[in-house]
């Protein structure tokens, strides 16, 4: 890519708009690689292509309105055209996809890989349901398929688990991976009802209008399947992961736990038992000395049990527009090979 | 190194004995690289050299007694001989070194680098006081100088901070980096006096017979200097880091804080202010919602503030014989290029 990375964006919602903001900032610091946006397609807005690079500032000014890309190109979406005709090196897939089926994200990722593009996605559903096939296609095509943003947004947990423990074994993966439910459980500890807490979460933009994927645990389950694949190299399907949400947790149960110094949390858990993975998602009444017990509000946490190190944990933002966009930027820089931090000195030890 | 890594050990206390145990386990899994111990020197035990590899099981049976290496070689120590005559690729420096001066560790690291060896050390003092010079020598000689075990033992914090945030900036580094003082403060919250808590820490093996380096904050200060160098690529000296220990914290202050829902913690802190680093070590009465507030007992934590991600934190073991030995093993594998986890599958995404 010769110090230049040409990127096509599928979906132009919050995450990819955030990515464009980060790319403007990145390029303004005059460091290679220069990242260019050469094409964008969005179901609502339409599509636009410029092989020598679209104007990022102008892209950000395009309103989120039906057909709005007409001013830069065409009012109709065209994912296939943007993949094949933009001259991109990398496709960033951040469409609104169904967490239960992974579509349309998974099919778009596959089309991009088959067209010889590296692919970065933030869609946990696409990875949870398509990673086996997509990783195979990527290997076959000699391209990279990265998805750091699918779990805990830009908090680097996948790269941490896969790259930072050479010579060790992971025997357990456990986490609080959904900020919405963690916020709701926290508000219930403060005396609010489930419904009042859910309304607050929606008001603050944490929860979707349809909160089913969060409160029923489906979001956490998809992330557990992504972690099994990325961290343990193992494939799980939905039916391998018994899944319970938080709707059965009553105010009385919360109060009772509080009186015992304990906290209800929605926990995703994978135990490695020999060749078997025992995975599950559900509410757990944690003891006060459990490291996950202190994880509050929309912060998320991933805990690894490492042989021979012991228990170690990363906490950080679990969601957010710019946070998830940063995950994409970090994956792009991994693909391009620009692996140093922005502020890193060359003489660092 | 052709699938083989020849290692010389300087110092044969708990950490390097733990390393030999981990190397036996590593080699028994029949994965390259094979790690061979070709020489050991210890101030008390003496030294031994075998260019085709010492018997690791026999090494572990050597008692910690003056001149005990006579059975395998020589009752007198010979660091220089082991560096130059063992045919080693890497020198692991884990001698008992003074945290305030970094000696003899720093000089031994330099001698090994000048002899053309890669160097791994766990001595925070050696890194805090010698990293500028040692990094320069390593660069000049084309060798690696790694020290993951100098901060939070085997919990991978240096590699996390330097490798997992491409394209981002670290604006603050903050942590609870000394398990002994954190344990003492926790016991004081349970009603014990400082002296009683210190005795417990010594009884449990957390605190040295001379606890000055821990309770006066010197251990944390050395780690802050290591972090400034490794994470921020910047050099700090002792006089750049105002340092206060925990001896001024009274039972009354602990009780008062507890009544406010707050906790006293010994915190190391580096704020990046433009080109300036504002670093300090001292007790801080943390608010209950401070992520560091929940870090209890001998667990340690490193928090990074990342632009544009936000606040993220790693927690894990902060000390321990095998935990620190794992840091050395991970550095050895980084040098050799054996970067995959033991259990990692090749198809991981």
C-alpha cells in the first residue's frame, strides 16, 4: 500500500462517521500511512466513489437523510460497486446488522474478501455467525479479517488476549460485556425499577429502542462466541451457549444481594475443560471479592485466567461511537503495518 | 537461533528457579523453540556452564546454599564467564539488586549487551536507573533489552501499553503498583494497626524483612520511572518524581475515609502535559467510583488514559515467583519470535 491505505466504508452511521473524524485527525499529524476514503455506501444515504480520495470534511457534512449522497455521487446504495470499483485496499463493514443472524454484515464481509480486500468489521453478529467461513475465505485470499470493535468497542481485548501471553494457556474467559444491562442493574441497586432503569438507559442513548438483544443476553452471547473464536480459536454456535438475560432479576433480588454485600451482574463465561468449552451467559450474584463485582455502569471488563500467570483483567469502554471507531482505526493500522502509537518514541524499551 | 534459544541466568533465586520450572514445562510440550539453559551464576551458589545445555531438573535440585554449584561446576560466582563462555543468545538478569541504585543488575545488563547478547531483566531498579544507557547500548549492538517483569510481574502491561494502541496517544499513566502497601492499607481498613498489618505482610511473604522500599514508595517510584521510559519513551530520574510513602497514614485517617466511602491507596501517577511529564508517588484518598478504588490486597492495576479511547485498565498479579518468571518466559519468546500462545489455534481471527 506504499504509505497509503485506501478504505471503503459500508454503512455510514455513527461508527463510520466517527472513523472519518479520527482519520482526519490522523492524517493531519502528517504520519504515514495516509488513510484515504475512496468509497462509501449506506442503505439510507446512497453511495459515492472517488478513487483518489473523497473529501473527508465534506463526507461529515452529509446529513443522515435518505438519498443525501446524491450531492457527492448517487442517491442509491451500492455496496458491490463500492467494493469493486473504488480501488480500495480495505473494506470497513459497519452496517446495521442483525445480531441474531449477522446479516447483511456477514455477506458483505465475504463479498469484500472474495474481491481481494482486507476486511474490518465491528458487527459482533457477523463475526459470531460468520467467522469460521470468513476466516477461511480470508486465509484463502491472503487477506486479513479483523474485528477488534466487536467486543468492548475500542478497548483492545482481542489483541491483548491473542498477542500478550506467549507460551501461556487461557483456561477461562469471563466478562461483563454489555454496558446497557450493567447500567440497568446498577440503577436497580440505587432503588429504581427495571422499567425505570431501562427508560434511563434509553434516554441516555445506552439502550436501543428495542432493547431485546441487550436484556435477553443475546448481545453478550454473540460476544462470547466471538471471544471463543478469536481468543481460543474455537467455534461455538448459539445452541452451544445457554443464555439467560436479566429480566428475571427483581428489585427484591437486587436488595437481598445488596444486603449480603453482593451484586447481580450479567456474566458471559467460557471454561476450557480439556477439549471442551463450557460456555454460558446469565445473571450471577457475585461475591464482593470477585474482580467483576466492581465493574459499574457502562464500563465493561474481560477477565482471563492464564496458566501459569493467574487471573488478569482489562476494563474499559464497552460501547460508544468514537470508541468503536477507534477499534476500526487500530485494525486499519494493524493491516497497514503502522503499529506504533501516535506519541511513541523510537527509543522506547 | 534456529528453533533453539540458549539462555544464561544471572542470579538463581526464586524468579530464575521459577523460570527453569516453566522452561521444563515449555520444552515438554515439544514446541519450538527449545529453550536451553547453558550457564548460571549466583553470588551465593557459584556458577556452572554447559554449552549443550544444563540438565534443568538437576539445576532445580541444587540447594540454596553457599557454593552449592560445586556439584555442577564451580563454588565461586562468575557472571562474566557465564556471559562470555556459555555460548548463550540471551542473558536473563535476576540478581538481588538495589532498587535505589539498580546495581549490580544495571552493570550486568550492560556487560551482557556489550558481549552481543539479548538481555531480559526483572530488576525495576536496573531499568529505572539504567534504561537510557542500556537501550542505547542495545540499539547499538542490534540486540533486544526487555523488562516486562519489572512492573506488575507477569501481568503484561508494558507490551499492552506499547503494542495495543496504534494511532492513539497516552495522556496519563496511573497505577497501584506495590502489592505490599496495598495489602497493608486493606488490613488497616479491617482495623489492624500499620505495624500489625506490616507483620502480617511479612509473615505471608509479601513484604521484605526491610520493608523500606515498599512502604516509603521507592518501589512504586522505580516502576513509575520504568513506565515513563517504556510506555512514554521518556526519561525520568528519582528527583523528577516527588515520592511519599504510606507511613503517615494513620488508623484514624483510614477510618475517616471508610466513613466517607473512600479508600487510601498508594498511587503512582504520570500526567502528560504537552512536552512535560508531571509524575508523583503518594497516598491518595480515592473516591468510590475511581477505578483504582476497587483494587484490593496484592492485586496491582495499571490505568491508561488514551486519546481517543478513554480510560482503560489492566489488573493482575503484581508480584510472585512464578508470575515474574512468566514475564521472563514471555520476553524470551518475544526475542525468539515464538509469539503464539501455547494453546493458540492457527485459524484464530
